């Protein structure tokens, strides 16, 4: 499985609605509310054979209330 993160900028007043839609779709591993330029930080896992760009386009961008996204692809996890 490949992990990656998506920062989501929501339309004004829609952050909780978007977070609930993501949770109900059961496609996200973790959903966090954030301060700053983006409203949500969402962690996803996809099978190694799945194209991340297509996944975000087909599964995330279609959720009502999303204004913009910024995808962060990860390479290696470190343990303390």
C-alpha cells in the first residue's frame, strides 16, 4: 500500500461537510482539521497499482464543497 496526503481547501463553511463526506466514503485513513491555507489534511492509502492522480481526481475532487487540493506523495516512513 502506498500512503499519501491531500491538503484540502474547502468553500467557506463547508469543512465539516467535506470531512463527513470523506469519512462516509470510507476512502481516507485519517482526517484532520488544520489552520492556515488549507482546512483539512487527509491521509490515504492506495494499492501500489493504483494511480494516485486518478484516485484523487475520481474519489476526492468529486466531493461537494472542495475548492482546491494539494497532494503530498510520500517516499519513506521513519520510526523513532
